[in-house]
């Protein structure tokens, strides 16, 4: 019953298949605004969960435009290529992040994050 407004980034946990495409299971995460973090309101929908994301170090790449699934897959492949075989990061998932509201046509910011092991 409490409106919190939209926060950024909207973070989608992507689970890549062996060929780099995304499996159909995804998890969408929204940041709880600072004033609600100590005591977040309880979700009225049981499919909505509150979880605490631990601190992490990420390898990241940024790109613009209205991001589609193919864009995230392509930039994840570019990031993987740029990192080469020396960097240790989680291979079972990565984060696709969007920072802008849908009505913002220019200067959009999107990122792909690989979590460092």
C-alpha cells in the first residue's frame, strides 16, 4: 500500500544458455529507495520477494539506445571477449541493467555486469 516510485537501475538477472542466448527464466530486481531500506514495506503479492544483495565487484560495459535482449546478449559477448580467459567471473548468470524511463529518447544508459569471482 506504499508507493515508492521507480528506481534505477532496473536490473535483470540473465541466465545464458551454452550458445550465449538467454534462457527464459529471468529475475527482475528493483532497488528499494533509501528511506525504505531499514524497514521495507511487505509485498502484498507473494511472487515479489525482498532480498539483500551483497556487495560485489563487477566487470561492466555500457551502451546506449533502447536495449533489447539481443543487445544485452551482444554486449555480454563483447565483454566476455574483452576480458579474455584471464578474468575470473561468474559464468552462470550476468546482470542486464537499464537506467532510464521509457519516455527518455536520447542519452540512454544500459550496462552488462559480470560478477567477479
